[in-house]
């Protein structure tokens, strides 16, 4: 686990991305894992930040909420951000999610945004 945590700070963005994704999916919840995920949530790379949000949302919805809100308010949102929003599933995300549900050339991503919006409207988080 320590090696994976260390890789979330690697110089190579690809290594940080994979390590953060794997750490986010890890069932364990320790202070070290949370610290690594919170650090990755501030990474310079959009994808690394998004992967970190999933891990944070799986562990602590309240901690994830402001991070997900900030991510959804940006110019880019990928699959992990919508996954994190669905995990958090609170009405506070409804308005910002609506802007992401307009049709685009990526039907799969559009559906993920709609699923996240539906979870927030129902205020029922998706299961981990």
C-alpha cells in the first residue's frame, strides 16, 4: 500500500493517474490513504484530480462535496467526476450537474452526467 501511496506523487503523470485510480478503488480507509487522495485532489492534472475525487467520495461524502462542486464548476468533467457526484448524491449538486446533461458528441459521458443528476435529485448515493 505504501508503494501505491508513494506513486500518487510520482513525477510521471501516468503513474500518478494509475496509482490514484487504484488507491481510490481500494477498500481500505486509513489516514494515509485519505491524505494521499486529498493531495491528489489538488494535482495539476485534471484526470488525477478526478480519480482522487472518487476515492474521497467513497470514503467521506461530506469531505468530497466541496471538491466535487468545484470540479463540476470547471471547464472539464470526465467520468470519475460524475461517478463521484453520484456517490455524494446531494441536492446541492443538482444545478451544477444540469449544465453537464446537455447533449454532446459523447453519449456515454452524457448518460453518466444524467445518472449523477438523477442520484442527486433523489438524494440517494450510488452504492460503492
